[in-house]
C-alpha cells in the first residue's frame, strides 16, 4: 500500500514526469514543430525591410530563444539516440532465429532440393559476398545464421548530421559572444586603432588595379601592418575576397573611396592650406558660413544631356572633384575642380583659390573577430559527411538461416530507408542463389 | 557603370541559336514523353533519345557561352537558369540510365518543368517588363571573382535539380492518385509507393547539395563580405527551403509519413525553392539581388 512505503510512489511518479518531459523535449514531433515555426517566422520577416527584420526578428530574444530551444531538442535527441545508434552500427545482432527472420518486412523462403546445410549456406555466403556484402556466420542455440551487411556506416548518418548541426550552432554562439565588428579605413600613411581588438592598423600602401574593361569597378589592394603595444603582430595585403587573417581577427576590404588633395590659397596674403577631402565631406572657407560641400570625385568626368555629371569609366583621364558652394545654409553654385586648374571663390574674408593637386585611394575595411570559425568549419565538414552517409549510402543487412526439416532457406533483410530497393535486391539474390543451387 | 565583354555578332548568333535549338528539343522531348504517357509506349525510348540530344546541344550552348564570356556562365538569372536546367536534365538522365527504361513516365512530368523554366527565361520577361533576364555578356565584378563562386553555384544547381525531380514525382503521385487503377495512366504510371521512394531519394539528393550550397555560400560571404551570415532574403529563403525539406525527410523517415502529407511537403519545398530563385530577385531586395 502506498501509505506503508511513504515517499517511494511519489518519487517514482516524479521520475516518470521527468522522463516524460525529457521524452517530449527530445522528440522529433517537437523538432518538426520548432523547425516549422522558425520557417514561418522567417518567411514573414523576409517580407519586410532587411534591417528591420534583423533588429526586430533575427536578433530578438524570442527568435534566438526558439533557436536555442530547437538546439536543446536536438541535443537531447542526439544524446538519447547515441548509444542505440552506435550499438546498431557496430554491434548488430548477428544471430536471429528462423521465426525472427520471418517477422522481418522483407523476407523469402527458398525451397532447396538438396538437404545439405553446409553446402546451402556456403552458396548463400558466396552469393552475398559477390554482391559486395560483408558476410559472417555465427552459431547460436538454434544453429548457424549467415549475417551479411553493406554500407553499415550509413546508420551513422543522422547522428553525425545532428551532431554537426549542434557544433555549427555552438561555433556561431561562441563566435558571436567573443567577437566584434568595426568599420574603418584610410589612405596610405594612415593609422587607426581597433578598440575592441586592442590593436593598431597602419596602412602602408594603397594601389588600384584596373580591370581589362575600365568600366568595371577596379580592385584596390592595400598593405597593412598590425601592431599591438608597439610590436608587429601581422602584416599583409588586403583586397576584395582576400582578407588578412590573424589570431581570429580578420581585416576585410569592403570598398574604396577617392580622397582629393586640395590646396586652398588666400589670394590676398598667399597663405596656403593643404587639405585631404573625402566625398561628402565639408570644408569651412570662412567664419561667415561659407562652406564647400564635397559631392563626389569623378576619375573620368563627363556630363550627360541633362547636365548630370558622371564618370565614363574608372580611368583617371579627367579627374574632377564636384562640390556645392553653400552660403548661410543655401546652396549658391556648383564647383567643379579640375586637376591643376585653379578656381577662385569669393568669401567674406576675401578671395580663395582652390586647386585640385591630386587624388588618392582610400581603402575601407570591416574588422572583425570570429573565434568560432574553426568550430563552424568542422561542423560544416561533418554536416556534409553526415548527409552523404544519410542519403548516398544505403545500409542494409540480411540474415539467412537453414531449416533442416523442410530443406528451406529463410532469408530476411532490413534497411532503414529503402525497403523497395531491398525487396528488389532480395529478388535478385534469390535468383542468383537458386541458379547456384542448380549447378 | 558595369562592364560588358565584347563578343562578335557571329558568336552571339551561334550562342543564341544553340540555346533555341536546345529549348526546342527539350519541348519536343516533352511532347514524346507525354505521348508515351498516354499510351504510345514505343515512343518512350525515342523521347529519351530526344532529351539526350537536347542535353548535348544545351551543353554545346554552355560551352559556347563559356568561350564567349571567358569564364564559367554562373552569374545572373539567364546563366544560372541555364545551368540549372542543364543540371536537371543531367540528373534525370542519370536516373533513367540507372533505373533502365522502367520510369520513362517520370520524363513526362520532368520535361514540362524544364519547359516551365525555359518559359521563365524567354517568355516571362516579355510579358512582365519588371523581370529582366539579360543575355548580355557581363564581366565579373571583383566580389564575384572567387573560386567559391564555382563551388557554390555548382552545388546549388544540383540541389535545385534534385528538388525539381522530387516535385515531378510529387505531381505524378497526385495524378496517379486521381487516375486510380483504371485507364491508360493506371498502366503507365508507377505505383504510388515507388513514386514516394523516388521522391524521397530525389529530395535527399537535393538536400545534400542545398546544404553544400548554404555552407559554401557562407564561407564565401565570410571571405568577401566580412561575415558568413547577413540574414539577407536570399540566404533566408534558402534556409526556409532547407527547413521544409528537413521537415519532409524527418516526417517520412521517423514518423513514417506517407501519401498526401509528404507529397504536400515536397510541393511546398519546391515552391520555396522557386521563390528563392525567382521571387527573391524580383520581389524582395538584398545584396544577392544580382541573381
Ligand atoms: C530539431 C530537432 C531535430 C530532431 C529532434 C531530429 C531528430 C531526428 C531523428 C529522431 C531522426 C532519426 C534518426 C535515426 O534514428 O537514425 C532524424 C534523422 C535525420 N535528421 Fe534529424 N532531427 C532534428 C533536426 C534535424 C535537422 C535540422 C536536420 C538537417 C540537416 C536533420 C537531419 C537529419 C537527417 C539527414 C536524418 C536522416 C533522415 C533520413 O535518413 O531520411 N535533423 N532526425
């Protein structure tokens, strides 16, 4: 009675609840629901703006929460199935009774003429071996069983696939928690500090390589030197698709800009200022609100019929820096600075001569740290192996037993995936065995 | 500013001619496969021969385009569409060869899908001006000049080919279901369980390549954009497609789902795949919108 053993039934019930809960949490049904949920939410998220979707959905606690829950489900499922799958793959039950064989879904009974177990099993073994099976024979209480298997590694497919997904998620999480991303850049000679990374970047050279077709955006290469506390820790060349990697950090070339060298000379007193101007930057020309707003640098300047300036291609044949002169907050006129052609502008403090003396290329970088990369990469390789094992191997097994009384062979097969194929194979094996029997 | 590769008018003429002949032959193959399906059994192997010739001519077209471009034709809707049609024909012909002549009926469902893809490349842009399928010979932008492009695109055309094949089998299943056990179709169409097996194998094949596509895409993005996952619509839709097929494979393998439910999942997966290919480019925006 329950009262006589207080505590025990209660404990048992708890265990039951816990194991039921674990069973639910590790179930495939829950997995399917979670994956479908992720799919539906993602569909809705892609219909809006990407930026909004990233902020409001993909990075939200609940989306990441569903993902974490899916990962937990997968982890529990993988743990629960680990031993059974290993057992199934590496320690298959080789011995089966005739009645167990006849309970398999794919099976045959072959009636033989001669009553000779050894000869019959030898023929079976020969046939199976010739069909690429690994064949063995075991003897149990009910006599010998021939056991044959092919592509047994295929049983591991789902396990490896699931483990690889967990590794990928782990790598992504680790990378996100330990990583950073900063944007920066500059021209040759510039230095900047990467605060989150605790290192400094010096750009020692920037050069542009035109494509064969000058209308195609050229490639820009930049040489960088990385120092930490004054000591060099890495150096190399960065260009598109060729980032520089060191100690889990990466410097990517994301784009390039033109930087114009402009000399501003006061016509009155000859006082000179040399400035480097980036597109969309501004220079104050006096204290009364006269501003030169830089629009864009054109390497090969021209205008279309509507008077809209554009660059014919990337060849530096007619460099022009286009800007707007702004007085008291109002745009008053366009300024086009051609290379080495001075332009005089009236300001409250007298006339200024603007001269475009040259231009340079600035490299723009994205600097990131991702320590999860090796984990992600191993996960990715494992995923492909796991899926290959799942879908390109067709693991299958046959058990064969000789029935002395009726001079019959009991053959049964099992395959986790392709029952139809197994049936066809058994049909083929049968005819091969029978034709050997006639020999 | 975007650069085009100068190609002589003759070269363009021959390239287009081979495309047109290949398209016509694919459509002709469809006609013979359908005739086979509706009872003219002897036309099955003839349809297969026409399809093989179509595939060869299409291969010649791709080689010509490769020569004209001086690179593999892997970029933009026109080139990708052609590669994808080519891969679909290849995978189907391979299964036909593997299964011998038992399943010519599948061809009657696959070739209409190939025709549909050809229509997308040729007729749809004329009807819907917003859909621009340019045949110009474009230079590769530096960001696309990467060996990962080749691996990424090769994987994706085979992924899409597998899903197309699975979809063809799904439609066959529906037709078989409707046709029942009487009439011409009852004899020419394989059994439902055979179709389900075919569908499962094709989906598994597609799933492996779709996974390789996502992984190589991520690796490539990591070397060029600075992060392996940007949540852009094309990425998300390939993930959604992948989720749908994952659900299908699990439902079939572990829950023992069969019949209409699995057929429906495969069809939803194909729609998601098509949207990843076509819908994202014209309806949604993102860094991938170059196709
Ligand atoms: C989210 C939770 C998931 C759970 C609980 C789960 C569970 C399972 C289970 C129980 C099996 C049968 C395995 C066996 O007995 O050998 C299986 C098979 C498989 N799973 Fe999952 N799975 C999940 C997610 C995924 C995902 C996202 C993928 C995507 C790659 C995946 C790929 C596979 C593959 C390839 C198989 C073999 C299927 C087949 O042979 O048809 N699983 N899964």
